């Protein structure tokens, strides 16, 4: 199967200013499901770094006191200790907004200060479109002279509070405040990839492009600029050490790095008209879907994105959409809640108009009945193509904020029936199928290997629907008798009253889900 059947070609990527390769052969990718698993692996890998090694990271939010294991270390302690050992520690954190607005300006600044005090360098980066953010979650660990040990982590998990949850989903004891329905310790579902092979070099290059960009770090904020100057913040990036050669090939997976950067002024030197390979990569893969698009997403609320699913289902009568989303938005409030609700309601309605019997939307709850906040950004198509990243299925992530995702094509075929679910001759691939099965088994409360009926997309959907039916009936029956196994709940959306829609729809389009494309692409309706 030629990679270009599923992955973007150089011309399709559409960004001549970047040094990112079109794709990388010869990698391994391991899904780390849950923050607890990711943080534990991160500690193990960082503690093995030696003097002269590299630790580069980007994030939307970083809490310096977030414990990575029950008894530590905290994230600031781990990275500061590495810097003290002589590791080259460099980070890019979003500049963010005031904490009283439910953002993380102070936390990001404190993490930066703690690491810089130990000899590292962490910059607060506001080179974003107005109203945008840096949303990439990336850690790159390089070992010059020992490239076989290089590893990178990319996905949806921030280095901050609430992320260190486990498969039981009782929440992180260090929690952020969210909507009341999630309780004091919100259960949190998320996924990060651990990557080895030449793709680590591509992710290193991606970090370096942002780090070395000459555009000033402070944009759109004279008050914050003055505050940074008064606090003597580091506003100029030091020179990075020479980039090591790419690690050697070590597996059979082809990985394509997908990114979003908006069109903005002043422009990024590495993306003068922005980059929308996330949107283009998903668009290409969805158009090839024939049997199942399985996704987990925090938002799923843009009509432009939903239109892709709707068109694909109209053109392919056996194609099903399975989506796992949060039951509630992460915020409460008379003014914050309706724009969050209206976006998803419109997107799901659009999909159901195209194929009402082939759209299956679920949310999750733990064994106590507390909703689980789905923060994962995962997509599996026909058990062939898969992606894990920081990007959500909305216009903001596809055009406006900085995002980073990794699309994976595994050369290893999965010979279990059905061996070719889509019927295109591509054949099911081991990584994509195992990722879908692992996530589905968890949502059904099943043990590893208990998935024979989940291999075929149609029977998998039947099993998920039946589990959600049983849990619904148990709740409706007064919760008498043992709770049925499984965490899946049929997701419900309610149409807002017209008076709320009158202001919530424009607020959602302009503020919550803005468009970062150049005007010519907006007019043409292209990414």
C-alpha cells in the first residue's frame, strides 16, 4: 500500500517554508492511554538523560507542582534536576491569560522560572493569532552519540493538574476546577504517543522551527509585555545546540507529523501562510473511509468538520461514525455554557441528517456514575489509518491555534478477520486496530484479549450500543441490582431555546471556534 494513498504528499501539505519531512519510515509508536502511564514513562526516560543530552518541550499549560508519580517528582523537579545534571532543557509554553479568567498565566510563568533557576530555558510564547493559543503537547528527548535511545512523546496530555488519571478513572488528586458535574477530582481520559525512530528527528525539527523563529515572543498584549519587562522575563531565545542526525529506523511504522499554524501577521518564518496539515490530513483520510471512523474528542463541534463526515457517509452506505465525547463541557455558567453546547448540537445534527442510523455518539462515566471528561484526540479509520495529537475536531484546532498530531500507518497487517474491513485492498493494520480495540475494551470494562466480537466494525458497534442500552436501563430502573459492566452512555444533545441561540451561535463561531485561514481559503471553502 503506497503511503500516499492515506498520507499527504509534499504538494498536498502545502507549506513550502517548513523543513518537516513529508513522512518518516521505520518508526515505532506506542499509545500511552491515561496520564498515569504517560507520566510514569516520562519520569523513567528523563531520569536516564545525561549531561549534553537534550530535553525540549512545548505545552499549553504546565503546573510546576504536578506530581508525576504518587510520591513525586513534580514536573518542575524532574526537569530542573535534568538541567542541573547538564541536560540541555528548553521549553516553549503558551503565554496564556490571567488565572482569574480560568487560564494558566501564573502556572506557566512559575514553571518557566523554576526550570530557568536550575539552568534551563523556558520561554512564554504569545506568537499566536489574536484570541488563539499554543496547544501543542510535545516532549523530545535526544541522546547525541546514542541515537537509538531517542524518544518523543506527542498527543493530548498536558504537563499539568488533572491529567494523572488511571484506567479506573477516579481522577487526579491535583485537580483543576471544572463544571460541577465532574466533581472535585474530575475523571480524565486521555492518550499520548511514545515514538521512536526517524520521526523523533522530525519532531525535533518542529520544535526548533518555533524556537528559532525571529518573531518577537510577545504579541497583542502591551500590558503583558510591560509585565514581562518589569519582571525581567527571558524574551529572547538562546541558541540551540546542533541538531543530531535522525535516529535509525527501528520499526515498521510510517509516521506523518501534522500541524496547525494560523495565517497571521507578522507571519511565522516556517509557515508564512500558516499550515493546515492537520485539517488536510484528516480530510484525505476521511474521504477514503468505507466502514468505520472511530474517534475520541474533547469538542467535535464544527459544522465544517461535521460536513466531512456527513458527505463521507452519504457516499459510502456502509460507513459508520463512532464518537466518544465528554457528557458536559468543562465549564458551567449562563454565558460560557450555551456556546459550548450549540456547537456540538449543530455538528451532531448535521451528521445524523446524513445517516441517522449510522451515527453513534457516546459519553463515559466511571463506576460511581461520575462523568469522565474525554480530553483524548484520537481517530482510527477502517483499522488502517490512525492519528493521536493535540488537535480537536473543530475549526479552531484545524486553522487557528498551533497544534501537533502524528498520523500512523503500520506496515504490519493484522490477519484476524475481517482482514480488509474497507474492501480496498489496504488490509487491517496492527497499530490502528489494536488502538481501537484497546480503547473499546476499556469503555466496555473488558480484559485484554476479550475482543473477538470487536474486530468487525459492525459487531463492535453492536456491542457498544448494547452496553450503553444496559447501563441506561439500569439507571432508568432505579439502579437496582448490580451495575452492568461498561462505561458507555448514549450521548444526548438538547436544542437551545431560540433566545439563547440568538447570541450563542455567533459567540460560538467568532470566539469559541474562530477561523484562522487566509481569506482566499475561507472564500474557497478549502483548508
